[in-house]
C-alpha cells in the first residue's frame, strides 16, 4: 500500500495524498493530538503535513526506513513547529539563543545524540515506549497513563526512574 501511495504522490496526483490520509489519518491525529490541544489547530497542522509530504516526497527513501516512520517524523516536527510559531510562549519549546554554531559544536551535538540513542537502546522496550511517548511525542502523562492502563503517578514514577537510569548510563551528562 505504501508503494502505491508514494508512487501516486510522486506522480503529482491528489489521489496519493487522499490515499495517504485514508491510510494514516489516525497516526497523524495521534501524533499531532499529543502535541496540540485545539482541534482546529490539529486539523490545520495535518493539512500542513500533507503539503510537506507533497513537496518533500522525493526525499523519502525506503532504504532509510518505512514510510510510516518518515511520516511520523514529519508529523511530529510539523506539530512542534506549529506550536512554537503559533504559541511562542510555550515553555517546553524555548531554545537557547545561540547565533553561531561551529563545526565543533555540531560534531559534539551529534556525538551527544548518538550517546543518548545508545543509552536509550539499553532500556527495555516498554521503557523505551514510555520514554518516547513522553519526550519525543510530547504526550501528556495522563494520556500515557490512560492508554497504558496505569495511574498518572505510576507513569511519573517510571519516568523518574528512566531519567535516573539514563543519567547513570550517560555518566550524568543527560539533563
């Protein structure tokens, strides 16, 4: 099915985007809904995602990963950008204001990212799942708890222990 969607989008047919929406609307709503709260914002963001997919389909490579994974990343990043630009006061998205970035800084940032990925891979699959839901997809603790059949407090406790485990794994470099 993904190959058909990709082929139709690449041939600039609206049918490809419509088929993608039929196939993946649930996934896009799930990802975007965890980041944005307002239903009209969610719908507008999903429209933006479709436009981005339309314009960037040539950058998709099946050798690098599944189409659904690629779409998930686009959905998450689009929602975060939407939140940052639409609601600039949102505390979780404030960035350090660094005007210049040297090659050394870029290399160090990449090395830290790889070290974090390695540390996360030492977690159990269930721990990774909770970690990504909270810190990558920015889902609320109450949403994670409800969907996993846990209490908010137990999710918060798990996240606390995960952060401690990662701090230990990263020798205190993780904040």
